[in-house]
C-alpha cells in the first residue's frame, strides 16, 4: 500500500516541508527543490517512480506529514505568553531580529549544536543551510517569500548533531513537531514563523518581481508583505509596492489549503503582525519555549502588551482560514484516511 503522503502529493496539497525526506529510513523520497518547478500549476514536487519503487511501506513519512495530521481549530489555544520583542543585535533582520537573536544567543551559550536556516544569493535564489555557529546565523537574516523543503536538511543534521533547533514557517514547524513526537527527539527547539503564503521560486523571481514590480532582483535589499501591500526596497533607497491581492493569487497551491497562520505547533512563534514596526510579535507556546526564551532574554528588549496586539493577529487568522478551510475540507473528503480541522487543545 502506498504511504498516505502519496495522496497528499497527488491532490497537490503537499507543502514541500521536506519532513518525509528527512525521516524515510531508506531514502525513498526526495522533495524536489522548488526551484526546479517551472509551471506553478504543475506541483509534481516529487521524483515520482524511483522513490516509490523502493518504498518499503513502513509509513514513517505519514507520521510526520503536517497535511496528513491536519489542522487545529483554535490556533491560539496554547499561547502561554504573548509580547513584543526585539533583539539587541538586529541589523539586517526582517523585523526585530528575534528569530536570529534566539539562535545566535543559544549558539554562543553552547545550548544547541545545529539549526536549519535559509540563506540567499544576490539574485534572491535561496539555499537551505545547516548552521553551527552564531556567525552562520548572520547569513540567514531576512525573509525569503519563496518556499524550500527546509526539513529535508534534518537528514544530515540527525547524523551529525544531537541538539538541533528548527526554524520555519507553520507547515515546517508542524512537521518538526511531528518528527520530535514520533521519530527523533534530537529537535530541542522549534521556532515557528507566522505565514500567510509563500511562492514558488520561479513565480516570485521570474514573474512577480520583474513583470509586476518591474525591479531587478540584484537591486533588492528587502521584501515585505505588510499593511495590505507587497513592498520591495531597493539598495538605492527606492520603495516599490503593489496591493497584496495582485500577487497573493500566485501563491503555491498548498498555501491555499493551509489553516495555520501562527505556527501553533512551535515552541516559540515569531512574526511581525501584532507588534509595532521594527519589533516582533512573540508567542510562547510550550514549556520548552519558556525555558529557551528565558535563556536568551538578556539579549532582547521586551515590550509588554504590544499594539496592535492579538486582536489583529486574530483578524488575520480569520482572513487566512476564509476559503482555505473550505478548500482543505474538500480535499479531506477525497483522502482514503481520516484528517481535518480538529477542535482540540494541544
Ligand atoms: C514565507 C513567509 C511568509 C511570512 N508571512 C508573515 C505574515 O503574514 N505575517 C507575519 O507577521 N510574519 C510573516 N512572516 C514572518 C516574518 O517575515 C519574519 O520572518 C518574522 O517576523 C521574524 O522576523 P525576524 O526579524 O526575527 O527574522 P530574522 O532575524 O531576519 O530571521 C529570519 C529567519 O527566517 C528564516 N527564513 C527566511 N525565509 C524563510 C523561508 N522561506 N522558509 C523558512 N525559513 C525562512 C531564516 O532562516 C531566518 O532564521 C513570514 C515569513 C515567511 C518566510
Ligand atoms: S513508507 Fe517508509 S519507506 Fe516508504 S517512503 Fe514512507 S518512510 Fe520511506
Ligand atoms: S511531509 Fe511535507 S514534503 Fe512530505 S508529503 Fe507531507 S507536506 Fe509534502
Ligand atoms: S501558507 Fe505558509 S505554512 Fe502554509 S503551506 Fe504555505 S508556506 Fe507552509
């Protein structure tokens, strides 16, 4: 019997998180680099055939797939603490630098051996990297709105390191949680980002930026989705923008079925929405999250009760689910296995 992930792939709702590649004991699955996909309507993310010919049906991959696991109805159910924060060392970061700041501080204190991250070159082509020092973290600052199978890098990390931190968008944070629960306990900390959607490389780098925004990739310093627009800041100080609705329709298919905005399965979630410009919104969700944030607190400035706060986060959770929940439940009806949107406290 083929693993459940075969259906996730066939129905084009595979988030390409890379978890199945990380855990398959015989290396039977490979998540293609999203860069290789030229047609955004053809989401055949897998090297089909070869992989499944050697599949031994152990179903490990099915136990770590966030789509097989489904979503949680109330994604703020496990928020223990919510506050604003910014790292005292945040130059080059997307917002307040909390994501990089946590990792840098933990590396300096010798609390983690390795973390996964995404770097990019001048042309904004991303690359998944294993980080082993505070210096390595510098290379990963800034948001890339393209998608990469970050968790696939865990395959190598599990072989070489014992205390691993994962940072990624909600589908990746969810899959990392499932790996930690079901397969490998070496993941000591999961930092989840907030995420409305992401894009295939080619769509972002060959269509949205050059054709819609009419900007050269190598001139770009920073990209940002905020306040209803997609903003591109260039090195010469110019600012270009288009309404989000003009680009959101090009988001990847799984993102149109995704019902997690705030990384409900992370230990610590980090975003920009809910906090003032230049700050991060921070959600502590687990005991592990509390423990690790306490270790790095001295390297952060904290803002209690940030504005606009959780009210805006809740509004955006609702916006993301509108349509997406319906799309996901329609696919669930086609699956041969039970999944959906669970009404449960985690
Ligand atoms: C695709 C995407 C969509 C997002 N949408 C929202 C949103 O709607 N609302 C919101 O509040 N926040 C959103 N964020 C999060 C936000 O952009 C910042 O990442 C977050 O606020 C942390 O800021 P920082 O200054 O601490 O990050 P930094 O200190 O700059 O660190 C950035 C970290 O993000 C990682 N990273 C960058 N790109 C990716 C990627 N594509 N996949 C996985 N990891 C990546 C890097 O490895 C690095 O560890 C999104 C992020 C991504 C990647
Ligand atoms: S069922 Fe087992 S062998 Fe087959 S792809 Fe999944 S993890 Fe690999
Ligand atoms: S584990 Fe991730 S990459 Fe694998 S099928 Fe599921 S969503 Fe896709
Ligand atoms: S919306 Fe974000 S979290 Fe959801 S599948 Fe897309 S990239 Fe992953």
